C-alpha cells in the first residue's frame, strides 16, 4: 500500500493521478487533513483516510498497512519541522519500507530561508533509520504561470532575482517523478535533485509573456528589501512577502538553478518548459 500525505493539495492530487497510471487504486491511500475535501479522490477508487500532521493519532490510523509513504511537505511555514516529525515517527511505528519526502533543491547547501525547515526534516528522516528518498524539488513553473494577472495588468514582472537562472518545472512533472520513485522495482536513490531542463531569468520570463500575450512586458528588478516593501504595499502578508523576496535573493545567487537530467530520467520524457506553462495559462 502506498500512502500519500497532503493528498488534497495541488501536488498531492497530481501524485494520485500519476500513481493510478502505474498501480491499482486499491493499492493507494490518499491521506488528507480534511476528508470532506477529498471526495473526488474517493471517487477515483483510492482509499481516503484522515491524516493531520498535528494529530499523531490520525497518522497511526492512516498508515495502517502502509508499505511506502510520500510525505508531502506542509504549507504551514514555521510549524513544518514538528509536523513532519510526527509523520516520520508514525512512519517508523508503521515499519514502512520507504519514506519519500518532498524537499527543496540542494536543501543541504541552499541559502533560501525556506530550506531551513527542509534541512531539519531531512536530518530527522536520516536519524529515523528508515529507508528513504529525498525528492528535492526545484521551483514550480506554476509559481509564475498561475500569477500572470498583475503582470498583464501592469506590463511588468517585479522581482529581486537579478539575472539568476531558475530551473522551474511543472507540478505534474514533479508528481510523475514521485510516482516513479514510489513504484520503482529497484531500490530508489536516497537523494534526487529535481529541476526543469530549461532554465530562465525573470527578464526571459517577461519576454516570453510579452511574446505570447502580444503586450509590452518588462522585468523590473529591485533590491530584495525594496521588493519585500512592494509586496507588503500590495497586500501580500508579511510571511509570504519575506519568503518571496528571500527566495528571489536566493535565485539571484543561483540557488534555484539545477540540472533537469534527474527529473527527465524519472519521468521518461522532456520536462515541461516555461513556454508550455505560459501557453496553457494564457488560454484561460
Ligand atoms: N517547489 C515549489 O515551488 C513550491 C511552491 C509552493 C509550495 N511548495 C511546497 O510543496 C508542498 C506541496 O505543494 P502544493 O503545491 O501541493 O501545496 P498546497 O496545494 O498548498 O498543498 C499543501 C498540502 O499540505 C497539507 N497540509 C497543510 N497542513 C497540514 C496538516 N497540518 N496536516 C495535514 N496536511 C496538511 C494541505 O492540506 P489541505 O488540503 O487540508 O489544506 C495541502 O494538502 C507545499 O506544502 C510546500 O511545502 C513548493
């Protein structure tokens, strides 16, 4: 039995879809915080079980019969280390043969602020002694393609990433990679550095949006602190403004650039490009 936590999230739902291409629905458990939000997953034939990272008793129930677990990192910044520790402890009690975890690109050396919690969870996973696979995912293409409205409205991409290159990949490609690792016949690697094959700068992002939309779009680069102030001014909450500006500063130093080779090898096809993602988003 393969259990996916955070299965009601955007990545989790795609992992379930990708797993269904490789194994029977009866072999899959969608573990979710809110069972009411996962009826569409139950309709696919997979078992839906309650699993709240903050309530260990739900995790023990959710992991009954689990052979492999994918821990999808929580989106509750600041609480993730303790939440993930609950999942790791429950996975240990369940005696799973593989614990996979969605981490961040080069978590061990990344200067991104958000890498800190991932580093701590990776250390907890290693300390657990469980066989594991760290899926160190790079940035999502959707971080850009799903936020085009203000770009089109104001004719500008704002950021602090300078000319740093970003090897973003589509969520569906990271999901397919997770499904491949979870269903592999051979023992998975312990660390996968996963990124898109075609990197781009934010200047190139602006140029591609301009090309596809027919509008004039520029990239307005600014210092990290100024970018954070602008985000706060337009109503972005403090924690998110901090994360976005800090991540851009990391991108400027190359922390979101990586090789797409491992992701391509796992999914067995070229990774989706920025142009693909923008084309799909601009259709809507
Ligand atoms: N690589 C990137 O560019 C990038 C970007 C954003 C996030 N991420 C990371 O990747 C993860 C997956 O991405 P995503 O796009 O699927 O994010 P998402 O749509 O926000 O999904 C996050 C999932 O975490 C679940 N969750 C949060 N707190 C929980 C708790 N206490 N117990 C159980 N589940 C809990 C959420 O449950 P509900 O459905 O009940 O809310 C949701 O299913 C994120 O959580 C974040 O850690 C990566």
